[in-house]
């Protein structure tokens, strides 16, 4: 995956702060180098919407989409495991990948939070492998965003355009998962609560800075 694709998608999928809007001209220039043509076009469509929409409306849409819609979660393991015990084990894979590459993740974020994984992919090839391993989950997210008529579908489309295409068998699994939805919570298990990431992202002065995976 093109480093620019991963980094730009990470920035755009974070909660939209004032710094994001201040950095729009820089983001638009950066998008011109962000991966294959399909990715660049998808980023361009999203950035056009971002520039034409009041900041308060963008923020409200972000919350309504990613915080209040179960099928639009930004946590990659959720699509495969829901709020079940198996999801906890899946988190270990992400933590191990970060640790093995010499990175640590802030405690207030779950390791499968998509902007974090994208940040990691921009810095380390292991991050792209994590994304590729969850390619079908990204497709489920993209479909849910398209159904919700969310402009954020273009950001996910840019990411998937930079990853290998799904095979016939994988598409079949996606279709089955789309019909079933994320697995239900297991009895007696405390579900994962969304972390307080709204104050932790995109608050720096550099619109393309602030990676949350640190060496």
C-alpha cells in the first residue's frame, strides 16, 4: 500500500477537529500522491464534500455514523467477532504486530481502531498485512457506509483500492456476513466499550502528523 494512502486515510477517519479543516489545502495536495488512480479519485470526492460542508455538520455526521451505527464501527475485529470473547483474542494479534515492530499504542485506544492500523501501515509493512487480513471486514464497512449514504464510504473505497481484490470465496463470505451482521454478545461477557478517542486524534498543528503508533 502507498504510504500516502494509509496516512491520508488515517487522518480523514479520525474525529474531525478544527485542525483537519485548517489543513484542507495540504490534504488536497497530499491526496494527489495517494496511491492508484481509484484511490486518488475517492479521496478527491471526499475532500470536496469536506470542504463544502460546515464543520459542525461533519462532526455530527461522524458521530451519527461511526458511534451510533453498529455496522459502521471503525474497529476491524468487530465485524468478525462482534462483542464476544473471540474478539479479545483477535486483539492480541494487533498488539503483537505493534510490539514486534517496536511500537506501542496509547492505552485509551483499542489496537484494531482503523486509524491506528492505517498509521501503522504507513510506517511498517506489517500494518499492510493486518489490513489485508481484514480486507473482507473493510468491504463490510464500505458497504455499510454506502448504504448509509455516507461520504466516508469514499475514504474506505480509497483504502480498499490500494489492497488486493477479494476473491470469489471471500466475496461469498462477505455476502454471508453482510446478511448476518456482527456476531452477538456472549452471555456473561462484558462487551468492549468504545474508547475515548475523540479527544486524542487530529489535535496537533500538523494535519498529517500525530501518528498514534509510537516507537
